């Protein structure tokens, strides 16, 4: 669909921004260009709609050399979304979205219908938002308009240069999700620039990693994670996003310990319930005043016997519980946690003092952390 053949760019000041890059964007794919700031992503992208001209090599779209096309006409067939939105402040939302269709002299009925359809696609009711001005919308809403404006004239290609970078994290996630959903309906050829690997992994069909004006690796996200081309890619995707599976191991017990919530053996049941609610736990490790582990009291048991006002934690605790000692292996911890009726196991020192607990969550977290990130 779009092909870069040995493309280079040396700017007028002599700065060589791109050296000999070759790659292809396939029809209907979302290709993410990613790399550190200054690696040449924007330059690469802006050559596709001829806002920047290469100084070497050729770029073709559907086999045609774009340097031989009229740049203005070319641009009208390519949607372009940038970070600073670029909505025209004196035009209403509907006028902004219909800008290119009107330049292309579509008849009114056709573009009015298109604007309505697109606004609905991104969850903005045309009758509510259509006649507002850009400043009357939130940042996320404005950026949605920026995206659908680029889609309005039904271009085959859409270029998006860090379109969500200025948004707060929640709006940003929402727009990423919407873009993925939208793309499933519209199947455009999209080139998307970002410097955020999580964003790339979330939305990309393929990722093209750039560094110092060169393409370092281009592949599906899965392959990039599994087989980074070199150290640069490895560190760029985050050192430990994937380690060799055989290297997956249980850590020493010490690394799995998380702080416990303990209650003295003489604590009353009402106070104990309050403590559990405050700390958001469903059980307490019952200890004596030397912090020696005695048993586990669950919220269910405390509740069941709540009416017996004279009872304390020592009366309702379960003493028949699995426990770990600090020198036990990660393996043992794993087994005990799996076999525990509570989903966690207390870890004790030589004097049976409580050091912490190992939970299912801490094991899962550790294993997942080892595989990804
Ligand atoms: P990215 O989008 O990856 O951050 P750019 O493509 O914007 O990077 O820029 C790549 C390099 O080219 C940068 O070092 C930038 O300073 C340089 N550059 C960009 N535009 C010009 C220009 N008009 N003249 C000289 N150097 C430029
Ligand atoms: Mg840029």
C-alpha cells in the first residue's frame, strides 16, 4: 500500500534525519512508528503526505510514486491527526468535521449524513455537540473530533502523530480502545506515531521501531517482544517484558512476603471487625504481645460469634493452619499457599514471630512480573 524505498532525508542545515529507510505499510493495517524523541518518526510520517520531501529514495502509494502527484490532491486523500488537535476555533464541530468533504465539493446531504455517522461512532451525539465550538468540548472530546475529521472524506490512509499524547491517562486509554474498535469497522491503512510502548502494543498490527533515523525492527508486537532484534529494542520495550521461559523460577521466600494485618489475642470482636474493614482484609493473624503467631481469625467466624460479647480473637481463631518459616523455599511457599484454606500463609521467624504473609496475589504478581515487564 505505502512503500518506502531507500528513503533518506537531509535537512537544509545539513542534518541527516533519515538514512536509507525501507519498509512497507500493508493495506488495512495499523502500523505504529515508535522510537525515542528525534529518531525521525514525524519526518517519516510527514513524507507520506508530502509535508516533507525526501532527499533520496522514493515513496509509493498503491504503486504510484507520490513525488509525481499533486501534493494538495494527495493530502485530501490522506487523513492527518496531530497532537495539538488543529480544530479550527471559529468553526462549529460539524463544520470542522465536514471540512475536507466540503473542500472536495461533496453534496450537503452526503456530508451531513457522514458527520452524523462519525460523531455517533465516537459516542458524541450530533444534536448535542454538533453546533458547539471546539473550546466547548473537553480535551478527550476534541481529540475524538480530530480523529473523525481525518476520517470524514473516507481516505484510505490516515496518519496520526502522537494524537493522544496530550490527554490524561484515562481519556488516553479510552481513545486507544475506541481506535481499535473503530479500526475493526473501517479497516483503514493507518500510520500511527507514538513514543509509548504500551500504546503501541495495545493498538498496533505491526510495530516499526526507529532509532537515529533508521528502522531497527519491524514486526508484529508478539514477535518484537519475543525476539527483539538487538539490545536497543530489548531495552526500549522494557527490559523484562519477556524473559526466557525456562528461566522462570520461584524466588526466595523473602521476596514474596507482604505485610500482614495482625490483631492481639485479647482484642474484642467488634474492634476486630472494625480493623478488618479499615484495612480491607477478611482475616487477621492473631498474635500475643511478643508478636508470636497463634492462629487466624476470619471475618466469617468473628461475625458468626459476634453476639457473644465477652469473646476475644483468641477464642475464635483457627490454630490448625499452614505456616512457613523464613528459611523455607519459594517452592514450599507456593505449595503451602495453594493448599491453604485461606489463600495466604503466615511467614514466621525461628521464635514463631510473624514476619509477614505470602498470598496468592503475591505469587501471581511475581510470576507475571517475571514474564512480562
Ligand atoms: P521524532 O518525531 O521521532 O521525535 P523528528 O522526525 O521530528 O523526530 O525529527 C528527527 C530529527 O530531525 C530530529 O533530530 C530533529 O531535530 C531533526 N529535524 C526535524 N525537522 C528539522 C528541520 N526542519 N531542520 C533540521 N532538522 C530537523
Ligand atoms: Mg515527532
